[in-house]
C-alpha cells in the first residue's frame, strides 16, 4: 500500500499553479490515479501469524465463486439503510417496524442493523468434523448465525453446502429455559429455543438457537452458541452467515471472553484486490497504537462508542465546536461503509477539502456524495491528507483509500457523508478504517489504531 503513496517531491512545486508553504508539504500526497482502482489479481502477502484472513467478498481474493457484484449505487443505498436502522435502533429501541411477513411470529428479541452488502468475509469451521463456512463479520451485530438444514420455509442460495446439524457429533439445541435463550429467544418449540434476527433492510434469519464446536483457526471453541437458521432471506451474497462481534451478551466476543478476554483486532484492506486480517486475544495490541477511550454507551449496549473530537484537512484543524460531536455521539462499525458526520462537521470538511482540490474538475454528485472529481486523463493527483481526531489526542491520518471513494475514474468522491440531523448518531465507517490495525480492547475500555498494518 505504502508504495503507492509518494510524499510530495520538491520538484512538483514547479508544476503547481498556486503557492504552497513548506509546512504543508507533508500534508499533501501525490497519488497515482491507477493505484486507487482495485486490480483483478489478488495481491496477498503471506501472513506469518495464525489469524483469520479478511477478504472482500466480491474481489479477486475471495475464495467463493464470483457472483454479480453490487453496483456502487446499491452499495451506497444499502449503506444508508444500515445507517437508518442503527440510528433508528438507538433512538427508539422499542418502536419496532412490523411491516415484514415475519412480524406475525413476534420476532422482537433481536434487531440487527441492515446487513449492508456483506463485503468483508472470513472463513470459520463449525461442527465435528468441522465444516468450513464463509461468513461476514460485524461489530454492529451480536448473534452469530448460519443457514442450517433442513431449510423450512426458505434458505437463500449459498455457495458452500448448507450446514447439516445431523452430520455433526457435537451439535446440540439450546434449551428453552436457559439464560442464553432468555436473551435471544422469542419462542419455544418442543423445549428448543427459537431465535430470530431481522435486519433493517428486510433481511432476516429464523431458526433454533444451538451450540456446536467452532473452529477459528488454529483455536477450537467448544459449545459455541449460534443461530441455526432454517428460514433466511436477504442481501447475503451467497455467504453462509454472520459472525457477531458486538459487545452484548451472546456475541462471539462475550462468549469467548474466558479465552480472548474481549480483545480483538482487524485490518481492512485498502482495496478489494488485497487482504487483511481478523485476530482475537491479547496479541491484537500492536506496539505503536494510539488509544482512545470507549465512552459508556448512554442509550445502547449494542455498539462500540467513540468520542470523535475533530477533523483536519492538510494538517489544518477545522473549526468545529466540540458540542457538534458530543451532541450526536459516535460509534465505530465494521459494517457501515461510509463515515457519517454531524452536518456542521461535514460542511467544514467539505469546504476545506474543496478548497484544496480546486485545481481539479468537479464531477456530478451521486448518492451519499456531493464532492466528486473527474480524474480522466490524469496519471497522478495531489490530494490533501485528512485527519480524524478522537479523545486523548488521537489523530488518524487516513489512508488515501480512506479519503476517496472511486466509482469510476471520472467520478472520484470525498468518502464522507453528512447526517440529516444534528442529533443523529455519527458512525466511523469501514472505508475510513482501511489499513489500520483497529484493536477493540474492551477490558481496558479503549479502542486503538495503528497505521499501515495491512
Ligand atoms: C416500516 O418499514 C416500511 C418498509 O421498510 C416503511 O415504508 C415504513 O415507513 C416503516 N414504518 C415505520 C413506522 O418506521
Ligand atoms: C433441535 O430441536 C428441533 C425442534 O424440536 C428438533 O427438530 C431437532 O431434532 C433438535 N436437534 C437435536 C440435535 O436435538
Ligand atoms: C427473498 O428475497 C428476495 C429479494 O429480496 C425476494 O425477491 C424473494 O421473493 C424472497 N423470497 C422469499 C421466499 O421470501
Ligand atoms: C463521549 O461520548 C459519549 C457517548 O456518545 C458522550 O455521552 C460524552 O459526552 C462524550 N464525551 C466527550 C468528552 O465528548
Ligand atoms: C497531541 O499529539 C501531537 C502529535 O501527535 C503532539 O504534538 C501534541 O503535543 C499532543 N498534545 C497533547 C496535549 O498531548
């Protein structure tokens, strides 16, 4: 990644039509335009550590057969559904929307965000003997689930064989009167616990809450509880299910706290043609980590909160009153694609970014984005760095692939979006997290970031 980013060389000053001060030199980058586009060949350096490989479902590093990918418009509109449902969840945990067909089976216990388009996936093993299944991981969901045989009403098409509990010697149902069932269950059938999760975009999974051996190579976790979904549908892209990394009590993180002590980290790759990782346990903390506290969630135990405190463009801090951030609050989410900012913060960012990009031709707005450029015919461009600040003087200098979202070479957009209302929750999304080791150190109440980790 780093090789695509050359610090501005002095010689380039000769070609610039506007004066540029020496101090801003390290805050501008010359970007090879082609390096912003994914290649159709996977480049994956050998990982020497035993941890899960994270790949983009639709990129060349995915081991699943290629399927029609979503268009950028679909990705962005699904992203907005996810954001709407997270913000709706926070503001009205009680007021559920009963417009889908499963509402009649009173699924009220669990509520996921929108599934989004499930782009970052890992492979896990379930059962004895272990069957390899590819799942999306999500820090905004708690219940882990997979599709299970026998499918009752409907299972969406899955690219790997659907898990068959009768082939596993360690599979068991979770009983109705157990504590886990009190958390996720909504009904009983022949003393087995029924679970259901409904996502904001209408996707859902319903079935028996079960337990079996889970293999997170090289570790083996016995009696791991998950939803064995016998009626599922949604925008799941052929994957087998979901690994829930949220903070609440039945999540993977909570169930494995005896082993990993609620510490995990991931690195999301810069491009869909490269790979990252997902790691559990104390070695997730890297040495050069900047750490920010996880504030106690005021209204919801289902998300990881952060205190965003400021933004900078080309090294210059933007004038944004601190109450702009504190009024809205912020979470970090692996499943939201584009970072959502309070309107006043977004306006300040957009205005300074546009000022620094005024030598480029603007392109039409699209979907969430209103600051786009046409780089047609250019080999390289100069873009300002963008910094995101969190409490405790943590400043993340975003990777260029975390600043720009490339729809097409003629439409490259500032990869941030504005919330509608000042009180809407802010979300630090996965595009901006690219290439950082993001460590969730729950026992220490901190989230840490270290750059250029993948
Ligand atoms: C419920 O969801 C439907 C479709 O997703 C939407 O049209 C409707 O406005 C929602 N109702 C409420 C009360 O949120
Ligand atoms: C789990 O419960 C369901 C519903 O009662 C039943 O059909 C299934 O056989 C049970 N599985 C096991 C392994 O007990
Ligand atoms: C599953 O979802 C797809 C797309 O949302 C829809 O077209 C289809 O009718 C659904 N199938 C069932 C059985 O609900
Ligand atoms: C930190 O975030 C929490 C939760 O959003 C909020 O209640 C608190 O006021 C924030 N603190 C500061 C110093 O911004
Ligand atoms: C904040 O961090 C910057 C560099 O990252 C440093 O120069 C500055 O002194 C720090 N400020 C405080 C108050 O720690």
